[in-house]
């Protein structure tokens, strides 16, 4: 009896998650479609290039081939219909399946994002733990503010010109894969690390002002023990919820960083597709990053509940 | 003679020296003295109590004894513990304090509900002090400690966290955590304040037992009745100084200061309940609660639980009547209040509002006096605007100053306070402000939800007098919801005793208190007998 009730509740939870996920993806795809159609310009002109001498008839044929001559709602419906069946379509530009293009590039972007995220977490934890007290705190606050406010393209350019061109430590062309990922990862990680460190430190400060921290000290705990056994977990609990947003900033940053460092990856594909009005590819990128967001958020939800057991009840009530 | 010793350096320990000796302890914030010239000695197995109202300096004095004062607050004086100088006159180095805290002097913080780390398990919290002082190794070492404080089913709750425990259980776990490194002195700051009467009684018994076992106690409390049962010596704090000090029996029976007398008076169970007004039984009641049942369903990923908060509750409230609703936390009285206020919809049954006595064409109006006035007022608004909002919620700025002044005057709130923000008022003044706001809409009924629970006893007495005064002036009916037997007895004409969502006893206050029929009511009354 209880098992069937459990299964039913679990299934209901899974169904709700999938329903919400579908809704999010639909909204993202629709928005991308509308924005791309609202921007003036003709994808066929872009495809053929400015020097093309194709006749208007030939252009009309290409347009009909791609379904671009049909009214907008029809185009929208056919895009959506194909996506529901899992077919992302063919790129206008490359004449290859969008799913092939994206899976080729996925590895590079994931390597970059993972490297950046690990780096950001390490930097943030280090900064937050070492610099909670004394004059170091002022220095850390200022540095983090700078890291958060500096635009990624600027940081990326500064890093590239100093370490790649002048010092030649991390060549942009050639070198090992590890060498090539370091500078982009740093550029991408800095703003994320700044935000993480600030939130982490704030969370620990908040926890330290709570009565339970006084209680821990009254038990004879040292500051170090208070931090490691009590405050850190509170800091992480407040940081985790931010991770979904930070993942978004990684994706956005990837577009710029991949371009500056001439790296392959989803970001560059997206940039190219948008400038070329390659609608199927843009939609593909939107779907891919949407799914990425959903997965990250689901993982964050599970992790947050593991770190802060109070959420288990609150979220279910 | 000026002692020429290094702080923390052990001195020759003489056998008849007290365990803890405090001389001329001063707690200051900048140039302001928060507690001055506190001196006392404490022996093993004895209990010294710091009593007085909040802001009197008793909690800060207690925290100075473990050198854990809030930022910006400092202490100095001469404190010797077991032959070690803890203050001389400046506090000893941190290393000394880390050894003393927990193992020598343990401290149980004021608010048990938030004094356990919410992200850690009960077991880990309880043994932390034992771990630090190498007297415990693993989580299961918490079981005997929890058992000692009569914590129910310690094995089952070991991996739970504080939000899964009741208030009484949290207080017990906190006391167990204080005992885990076998301290010689236990400081308990208001260990009973947040608890209902019956649990309070059990915590008092536990403290007595700890004392019998040879641990010295420092009890910080505003509750004279708790102090009377546990303490050997009493220090009465008022506005940062000790106004009276001596053996408990002497101080409580023949107090020399009028302030101590006022504290004692306020804690006494009132002899006579307020005379009951004549109520026409045939008149339509202002509120009829008819067979109200409320269930809540909680769905988690794995289970669906239904809890019954109210089970077939009926009561009537007549014009001019004060009806006390008495019950512990979890008895359903908050849910009942929410349903009467129309904030919740009953699962079954109904509440029916009768016609207003002043305007029979309209239904009776309700004013609400909340439990925690500070969180029930907009912190950015001055009190005048908060009261004005009660008069005219749509256009508080159009309410005349005269109108606001007259409401403030009715509740005894000086007009000089009207431009202050809620956080700039004292607890009693805040309570007056929310009563003024509740009266602003000319209600026929005042619903007071634990309206005096957060107040010190002497302030509590004045607020109860005010509610009584308001009732005789305006003839409003009062629904007074409280866990405090003393308060209900003092103010209510009739009383409804609730437990686990059911009404277990109902009747005129005097009859219920003099000759209770339900065993639960008997228990409840016994727990407050002086």
C-alpha cells in the first residue's frame, strides 16, 4: 500500500518536473524564434554572401526550399513540430544536421565551463576562508568587486595580450589542450569567483551572527573549528542557490571568451549562427543550453537539500 | 591591594576558596555601563539566579563570565575560577578561555529554538563540547547525555536536526550539549522562557537534578517562579546595577527594594479573576464557532501525511465577554485564531459572525493584536502612520492627527513616541501601538494572540490592565489566546482549554481553575502552583 502511494507521489514529482522542463524549453525556443524574425535581414542574402550573383528566381527557390516563403505562424509551427520529434533540422549555412554541429562543439565548451567552474570554486573558497578577518578582508572585497565588474571581453583581452602575446606562456595557437584552456578558463572564472566569494563570505558572516555560533564558541570551539564545522556549511547553502544563475553567466561568457581565444565551442557556433541568421542552429543552441540549465538546476536542487535539510520539508509542503 | 598576577595563571588553590569568585565585574559598551559592580561567590552544587527585566544587564553579565560578549561590549573585573584568573582585571588570553568554556563553565544560550546549528544533527551538536575537550568520540555518545535530560527516544532523534524537534526537545538537547564535557558550572540563560507551562515545569525539575549532582548553576531568568524553585541566592538586576542580593528565601519573602516587590507581585497567580459581566444568553453571540475542523496535508516525495490541527471545535463569544483560549503550543489555538480572523478556511464547520452591537445592520468587526508586534508593523513607518493605517487602510495619510492622538492616548502611548519607528520602542510600547491599531477600526471584538507572551512580567501586568481598561471603556469582546495559565486566569471571564486540536474543558474561569474536571487541566494548573 505505502509503496504504491510512494511510487505514485514519486511519479507525480517526475511528471511535474518534465512538464515544467517542457514549458521552459518551449518558452526559450519561441522567444529565440521571435527575436530572430524581428531583426531585419534576409538569411538567404547572408547565405549567398554580398558578392553573389544569384538570380531572384534562384533566391526564391532557396527560400522555398527552406520554407522561408511561408507565413510566420507556419514556419513557427514546422520548427516546433520538428523539435518535438527531436529533429533540430539542417543548418542553412553548413548544410549539415544541427545536432552534428552542436555535439562536435559540446566537448570543447564543457571542458572550458568545467575548468572555469572548478577554478572559480577554488578561488572563491580560498578567498572567503582566508580573508574573513582583518585587513585582508578589505583587499579581498576590493579585488572581488573588480573581478565582478570587469567585462569578460576586457579581462580576456588583457590576459591574452600579456600571457599569450608578450610572455608566450599560454599560446593561443598550438600548445597542449591544457595550455589552451587555462587562459579562457581564468577569464571566465574571475567574475564567477568574485560573486561566489562574496556570497560565501556573507553566508558565513550571517551564520556567525546567529545564536548557535555563540553556543559553539561557548563549548570551547576555536574560530577554526567554528568555521569548519558550522559556518562553512551555512555559507555553501546560501551559495548553491546561485549556481544556476552562475551557469548562465558561464554560457554567456563562453561566447566572448571562445571568440577572443579562437577556441571551438558552442559559444562561437551561437555567435556565428546569430550573425548569419542561421535559425536552425540558433534554435539548437537555445534547446541545448535550455536542457543544460534544467539539468544544472535539478542537480542544484538535490544538492541544496543535501546541504540544508530544512529545505526538504519546505519544498514539499 | 592590587593583585599582581598574570591573567589565566593558576594560583595555589585553597580548599575553602569558592569555585567561582566574581568581584567588581563591569560590563561596558564604550563609555556606557551596561552592568556595574557585580560581585558574588559560587560553590559546587549551588545555584545563583540573576533576575530582572530585559535590558537589566543580567544576560550580559552571564556572557561576560565566559567572555563571549557581543561586538563592542567589553567587561573587566576580578574573576577567579577554580584558582585560575579569568579576569584580572582584563580578560585572560583566548587559549585559557577555550579550555574553560564547555569543560569548566558551560553556557546555554537564551533562545533554545535557534541555539542549535540547524544544519547539524542533534547528536553532533550534543557531543561537540565533549569532542573539543576529549570526553566524547562519536555521535552515539550523545545517547546517555540525552537520556539524562529525559529527552524522549534519543536513538531515534540522533540524526534529526533542530527543526524536526519541539521547543521542549530543543531545550533539552541544548542542556545536554552543555553537560557533555562535564562542566563544573552551568550557566542557563532563560532556559524556560520559550516553553509552555508543563514543559517549563519539567525543565525546572531537570535543573534541580543537575544541581543535586554537584554542578553549580547560574540561572538567568525573569520568571520569579522558576527562580524560587531552583536558586539558593538571588541577584536582582535593574538598569545595569544589582538592586538587591541575598538568599532566595529572604529576597523573595522580605524584599527590601520596591522593584523586587513589583517583580514578585507580577508573578503571583491572581486570587480573583475579573468579575464577569452579565451576558444575556439569548442574545446572538458575536462569534459562533460551530464544529470547526481543520486538517493539513503535507506531501513529501515519499509520503503523504494528514495532520488534524482542529477537531470539531465549537465556542461562542458574546459582547463584553473576555474568553480565554488556553493551550500549549501545538494545541491548535493558532489555527483557531487564523480561522476566526478569516485567514484560513476550515475543512469542516463554520465560524459565524453575529451582528455588531453598535450597528445591527452590519456584522461584528474584529481587531487583531498580534503575538510579535515588531514583525507585525512596517519597520519603515512611524507609529503614527501605522495607527492611521488601522483607521483608513486606503489613505492613511488623510487620517487627522487628532484622531491618531486620541487612539494613542487611549492605549497610554505618549504622543512624543508617535514619530518613532517600531524598533525604537520598548516591548510594552510596541504592544500598546498594535492595540491602538487594532482599536482604530472600531472593532466589536479584539483577538489577542499571545499578546503578552514576549513581555517581561511587570510590563505584562500593565498591558493586561490596559486590555481590561479598554474593554470596560468600549465594551468590546476579547478573545484572549495564550499558553500562560496565570495571564488567562487574570484576564478571562470564561476559559476554553485546548489540547491536540480539541476543546477539553470549557466554563467560567473561576470554576475551571478552582475545580478542573479534565486531567489535562489539572496537570496544567499544578505546573503553575506556587
